[in-house]
C-alpha cells in the first residue's frame, strides 16, 4: 500500500495553495486534492510523496517538521 504525507487540510483553497507552494519551493513533491465531505463541504488536502513503506514516510515526516515546522499526518494513498 502506498503512503503519503498530509501537510494540511483546508476549507479555504487559497490556504491550501500557499501550503502547496511552500512545499514545492522547499523541494518537496506536493499536490492539492479536492474532496467533498458528507456535509457537502469542499476540502483541499495538501499531500506530499508516495512511499512504499512507513519508514520512508516517517523520514520525510521528520524532514518536513525540522525544515518547515509542519507536522504532517501519514495517510494511505486514496484515503482522507
């Protein structure tokens, strides 16, 4: 199962775009996923990477925390 880091989840697209740009500017792979929840709210999820194992994801997680002060969540690809 592939794993990604979720750097943020926003209801405001501009905030997601800022986070996405910050990650890209600092050399991290990043993208914004757009999803609707059960209450019909649009969420903008900022995700980074696609790792084949938890160890790789944890190393990248530590790098984001140390370099940018971001505390991402480790999420399976294809899930919230």
